[in-house]
C-alpha cells in the first residue's frame, strides 16, 4: 500500500488513467483562452444540470480566473475544496465530485460536489403502518432521513457523528443523539463498535446491526429496527442513540429492552386506557402464540386426564380418523402456515394476499377432510399464527414464530415438564442478553417498578415525567409545559 501511494504521488495522472478504464468516467481535456484544463467525473454519479448551469459557464471565462482559488470563489457551489492528495481525489470522484485541474499545476485539483441523489420520494410506512399516527417513512437517502429527524427535533443539542464503513462500499453511517440527554458511555460504545467494523460492504442497516450486537447467537433483535421518523424522534428524546445507514430505509435504535417491541406510536395518539389494553393484548397474544400448540401436544400426549370430560369427547371425535400422533399433525400445520407466509411475502402484494387467504382455507379444509389433522388443532394453529402477527416489529414477530418449534419438541418428549424446562432456558437466555451493555430484560430483571409500570401499560402523559432508568440518561427529568395562570377551566363557560 505504501509503494502504491508513493507511485501515485510521483505520477498524478495515474489515478485518472486507472479510472478511465471505466466507460462511465470522463477525463476531458479542454482549453479556454489558450489555457488548458482537465475536467474529470463519473457521468453516472453527477448532476448534469448543475454541471451545465453553474460550472461550465465559469470555465468558459477561465481567462479571468487563472488559478483554482479564484475559480472556487466564482463557482456558486458550497463545500468545494482544493487538494493535492490523490487518494482524496479518487475517493471524492467516487462520491459524485467533479475534479478540475489547470495546466499551471496538474498536481492540484478543485473538487466540486455535484452528486446526483436519486431515490424514491418520502411515502407512508409499509411495515409499521399506523392509522392515527404520522404517515411518513424513511427512504434510502441519508440526507433525506436526517431532514425528517431535524424537522421533528429542532434543538441544537441534536448531534450527528458521521462514519464511513465498508472497505469496498464506503457506506456513510450517521450516529444521532441528543447531547444533553444521551449517556456518554452509550455514545462512546456505539461509535467505537462502528469504527471496529471490518467488512467489505455494508448494504443495509441490518448488516451493521449484526456486527454491533453484544451477542451474535440469538434470534432476538437487540437493536430496534424501525422505518418511522416519529419513533426515532421519541427514542432520541428518551436518551437512545439512532444509527442511520446510507442506502437503508430503516434506522436502528439502541439500547432497547424486550417490552419495547410490543408498543407502537399509536399508543400515544389515543386514550391511555385503550392504549394500555391494546398493549396488554399484544403481550397476551405473544404468550398464546408460543405456548398454545405445545400445550395441546403435551396434554394429548401425557396429560389427557387434565381435559374436562365433555371436552375430551369432542377432541376424541375430532381425532378419530387422524392416524398421526399430535406432534406430527402439529408440525404439519405449523410448517404449512410458515410456507404460506413465506410464499406470500415473496410474491407481489395482490397475489400474495390471495395466496394467503385461498391457500390457507383450501389446505386447512383439505387436511381435515383427508384425516391428516383435527379441527381443534387447526383452530389452535391458526389462532397462534394470527397472534404472532400482532407484534409491531417484524424481527420480533419472526423470533416468536421460531420459538414455537423448540417448545413443540420438548412438549413431545417431556410434556408439561419439557415446556417448563424450555421456558427456563428461554428466560435464562433473555436474562443474559444485553443491548450496548444494558440488560435486555429490564425492568423485569433487574426489577424496576417505575419503568415496569410504564412498559406494561401506557401511563397518562402528565405522569411521564422521568426518562427510563435503563438508558442511564444524563437528564432524567422530562420537562412538561405548565398550565398558564388564568386558563379557563371546564366549568368557566357557565359562570
């Protein structure tokens, strides 16, 4: 590498000659008033409108500006720099800059950023869709995503630290935090881990998340992956750290806890009573999704005496023609549901919805008619699959669906004892997990009653006067507007 740098320093044209091997690279030699200059750029990366409207007219008057310094002053584009570092020139060209060199000094180049940033427009969320919440979602352009957050948090305390990750991709990564709130140790940990990443390409935020996790051998997401700017803004005000990756429409929030994955932004846009009921319903649905089918297998295999007599007759008549044990029919239905879900997610939206509805009905009815499974288990598996989809975060929903299979196998081997043993292993695993060094199971372990109340239910906004303790924020108090004196009460109208 040192020999290569020395060679580049001796021959300034070597960089441009090497780049000229690409058909979309332009290294044009032109003249103006007997003064030669070279203009180099990638046609696929620059904005042609800016080139023709602002740069070429100034180059036609080059006889009035015989130096790069004067040319820089004439061109109405900010962030233009003059450098003789060939490595910096090469990197800038790949980032959408145009390099201008004069014959008076070919070793120096004026770098002008005119990158063409193409991407889709800001639209509504597709994964975390909300009915009574904001209808904006992140896109693949980093500057656009920063704009969405800056408009929601206009405080000067919002800081952005940019890093470049990926040996080949050279992906921009932005770390956002509120300086007066976020814990400095959390900020330092995130920045240090990003700097330690050594990988060729970072194509998405999820690439980076897997390299920043405290523990890699887990199916649970340790960073909250979201496409909603309002959720990221709320997390930043609590003391979280946001990680944005150029080219990714998702933002990572850390540190996080398990109970956060069952709350939505709509919880704060409705009555606290309704929001608390819906949040508890999601938690109950997750527990039902994990344990319903394994309990069916365990009871019918080992503990059938626990079934009431009236219900036992119904189950026996339902399984009268089924030649398989409960574990086989349970696996058949569970795998069928997963196949339908995976196939539906890979097909176009309209075709996928039709496949999910028609396929589920046809396969379910055909399986019962053929005697491959019972009606009762079909209902239980369908409800379990439905309950797993109430989780607002997709990654957590996928982890919950996978958890059913180890519980099924242990239920077949040891019955209710197997479910208890597997539950103990799961609880131990969750207790060992951390997100940027913060306990993942907090406020359940370690127990923090104040945070637990705010995680299981959604308190009234006037009672949300402290930030979560698990984030260790610098400023724990949430400032709330005080009612102005003289504000009319609800009965003032009748006075």
